[in-house]
């Protein structure tokens, strides 16, 4: 159907793009300005440009180094864990078995659940006094003392990472499973005739066929995990003493608790710069442009 | 040799599948049994892995003493609004991208994909400032706008991939039979697309139903709070009433659970389709 000169598609796309321009593009651009302003809701009369004061305040914050380190650990461990566990699940689901649909509906469930419910459930599971995890570990003799999963500054971040990993496995599994199901079956048959082993089949067919999906999913997920603050907010609120704060949760707390929109915007700009740098390096390292077959 | 190897792999596979099943189910099991235990049985070091004294008191307390009915009403309103508007816009836009050739098409697609890379936290603060200027702060309408904006790029791409699967011939035949373009869209295409439309709606609905941080940031009065925000205030305290909170969590996850179970296959198909192929 050729309707090249028609204006119809523009009208049809207009509502979506209008909303995106007003409530996504404009705010994004305006945050460049707010980052250079003193913008505290607690002092509405003192709003005005203050140069790079916000950036100075952020970088001189004694917690900033810790938060950057935490963000790095958070992203690497969470995305890595989600990817490996999601990959194994997708492999196990690749070939049909009786009841696979029903099974899928259950194991993909965490994807459809709010971070609030997930955070609450894991806080309660890991509760030091009345939680079953400590109870079982003690009974089995694996530990001698209770573990304070969420109030021990050494552990809090890793506890949230484990929860976040659990939360994100379905997403990876769904994406990878779909890609695996598009692999033509005759590739495997040909490999069988050639006498290829299991590992060789996995590496040369399964893995190399879905490589582009893996790269795209890793990229999207890294950005998403880096930016997600809700589970941290629900489980530890960044505490104790910022030991489980990452850049995004810190930024949210700055805006929400201290109402300092200027400083929060400065963190946001820094955040964006990191993201752009990461995307650039990631695409270079993986030669991503080949995947752009839209 | 080959037979033993095969048996070995089947066993490994069953073990792996069981592992994931338990990993997902056990946390929910613990959540649920806590919600039906009396307070004394919850706050005890002698943990009951099977509730001895089954009770629905926590649900009763949740319903009567908190504003849960108000939170529920707000959540339904916001999620329905988000779902309906997002789906309508996505149908229109997806149809345009799937069936027309036009100058800015590539740019539009790239623009949509690019928005997927913008984290919501970054936009939250400037949006809050914008909202307070135009009076959308602390309103359910503002929240719905935020959620539409957050969900529309993906839903549009998703919808486009659903349209792509439907052969153009169907519409052409309808056009030849004297149907108008819009008539063809409504009478021929949309009925076939129903699963895709439902999947898109559910995607947006669940997204709005589950969202937490924007709802915290943009809503301040109690009578406008959604379920996750309303309940999260009680969780921030040190003395959490676990019985009532778990009852609230069970109520909060029921709708997404039911919807996801019904349309899981379409959402999963569409999710991978929309995101992989762009």
C-alpha cells in the first residue's frame, strides 16, 4: 500500500510524540538549566543561577566515592547475575515439555510484580528476628549467629543485589528464550550429522546465533539497573549510613527528602554523562552497529 | 553411552526447572502464609512454616483501619487511564509506522528507541518542576500523563510489530470492497489484533499499577495515593505490622498476577518481538 504523500501518518503519531516532547524531551533539556541553579523547594525565594556550586557540593560530598563504588558493584553483579541465571532458565525452557506454558507463567511472574511487593517480601524473608532464612540457616548449622542482612553495612548492598537479581531473571529469560526459538532447527540437525558435541553446538549455534540479542538486552538492562532506585528505597532507603546507596537512589533521596532539585539535577547530569560514555564504549566493544537492522 | 548421556541431561534439566520454580514460589508462599497468621504467630522465633491458626484478621484490619479502599480506587483509576490512553495512542502510532512510508519514519523509530535509554529518575525532577508550574503536581491526571509517557514508546513499537504480522492484503481487499481506510482498520484489522491490543493494554496497566517512585514524588495528599505509595509509608517505619503489610502486598499483587497469567503468552511474545526487532 503506497500512500507516500499522505499526511495521515503524522496525524496518527502526533498524540504520542506531542506528549513525549512536552513531558520527556522538554524536562530532559531543562534539567541542564536546573543543574546550574540553586533550586531548593525549602527556599523558593532563593531560586537562581549559582554557577557550578551544585557540582562542587556533589563532588565534595564525602559519600560520593562510596556511592560511585556501590553503583559499579550494583550494576556489574546484578546484570551479571540476571544474565547468567536468565540464560540458564531460557536454555532449560527452549525445548517443549508437558505443561511448559503453565510453568512459564509461574517463573516469569516476578516480572509482573511491583518493586514494592518484592522489596517487602524479601525484607520479611530476611528479617533477622522472625525471618525464615536465618531460621533455616541456623537450624541446618550453616551459621552460628543471626545474619543482619539489611542492617549490616557490609551486607545491605549485597542483599538488595540478590533481590534485584531475582526480580530481573524473567526479563533476560524472556528475551533470550524468544531469540533461541528463532534458531532454525536444521542447524542443529546438520551439526548432529557432523558429529558435533553438546558444547560445540551450544557455542557455535545457540550462542553465536543469539549474540545480537544478548548484546542489546545487556545494554538495555545495564541502563535500567543503573537507574533503578525503587528496590533500594523500599528495602534500605540507602542505609545504613549510605552503605547501600547508588547514584540513582542517592539522587532520588536528594530530590525527595532534601528537596534540593538543583543538586539532584547536577547528579542527574553527571549520571547522563556516565550513561552516554558507557553506551559509547559498549557499542565500540561489541561492534553494535551491525545489530541495527531496524 | 548416548542413552546415559541423554538421561543425564534430562535429569539436570528437571533439577534446573525445579530450582527456578521453588525460587519463585517460596517467597510468595512466605508472603501469603504470613498474611493469614495472627500477630502472635508472626512475631515468634518458633517459626511456623505452615499457619497453625488460620485467620483473615489482617485483611480485615487492612480494609478498615488504613485508607486501603482509597488507595485501591486510585490505583485502579490511574492504571485504567494509563492503559486505555496508551493503547489508543499506540494503535494509532503503530498503524502509522507499520502501514505507511513517510519522510520522518526512520527518525521517528530511532527517536522511540532512544527514549528507551533515558532513565526515568533523570526526568523526574524537571518534570516535577514543570508539573508544579502547570498545576499537575499532586493530581492523578498528572500521574497518568507520566505513566503514558513512560509506557508509550515501548507500546507503540510493540503495536507496530503486531500490525506487521497481519497481511496487508486483508485491508486491500476491504478497500476494494468499498471500505474506507478507517473502516478497514476498525472492522478488519483490529478484531484480528485483539490479542495484541490486550497485551499492550496489560503491559501499560501493570506498569502503572506497579510504579512506585514517581507516585511517591508527585503525590502528596493521602486521598490521592496509589497502593504501593500508600503502603510503602507503613514499611518505612521500624515497627512494621507484618501481618497487615503482607495482606496489603497480596492484594497489590493479585491484579497483576491474574492479568499476567491470562495474557502471559502474548506479552512474552510481544515483549521479545518489540524489543528485539525494534
